């Protein structure tokens, strides 16, 4: 029996998994997804702090910018995509800039517009740590779901089952 199987056996059964309650399947599935997301976030917060020395919210900004490897994003785009208030985002970007992980620049032709982009230091750091952080996500998902939920998630995210990325 693998460590993941043993951990799953120790966990209480998810009450949402059985479908005995009043909620339709879509709402049950949403609740299971929220529970799995919470488990991932909890583990990822500590892993991100240990490996990157940034907050979870700052890590989300880095991930968003990492998906735009050749271009910068406007601060308003980042705020909208992450659902964050612009004032909070300004503070987080300032922290990342002080750490040398992002750069800020004015948008040409727009006095108030500001773009942010990853620095080479951030790209290197993400390359070095992404496999470990991805493994943290996979393990947290595996540990937070029973066999039925894991099978459903694997249907959506095939790499979860094999552990590849």
C-alpha cells in the first residue's frame, strides 16, 4: 500500500461524495472541488514560502506573469485576472519588485498605465522550483480525495494520475 493510499484510508469519507443529501450533483461536485482547492492552497502556501520566500498571493502573480513569457501585463489586467483590488496588487507588486522578481514600466502613450513583467531572476527561480511545487499540488490533491473523486479529477487532469508534468 502506498503512502498516499494509507493516508486516504485514514481520512474520513467526504460526506459530499455519496450523494445522499439535498444538493444536486453539480453542487456536490463544486463542494468537492472547493475542498480539494483548499487542501492544495494550504500545502502550497508553506511550500511557496519555503522555496520562493514569497506569499501565496505573490506566487499567483508570478504564475500569471510566467504564462506571458515574452510580454508584460498591465496592472489592471493582473488585478482583473486574479480578482484582486488594485490597491492590494500595487503593494504585492512592490514587494516582488524589491525582491528583484518583477519589473514595472509605464505603458507607452498612457500616463497612468503600468505594465509588469517577470525578471530573469524570477524565471530562473520558477524553473528551479516548479517541479517541486507541481508535486506538492499533485500530492495535496491525491491526499484530499477519495478514489472516486481522484478518478474524476484524473479525467479532467490526466497528468495527475501519472505524476508527470
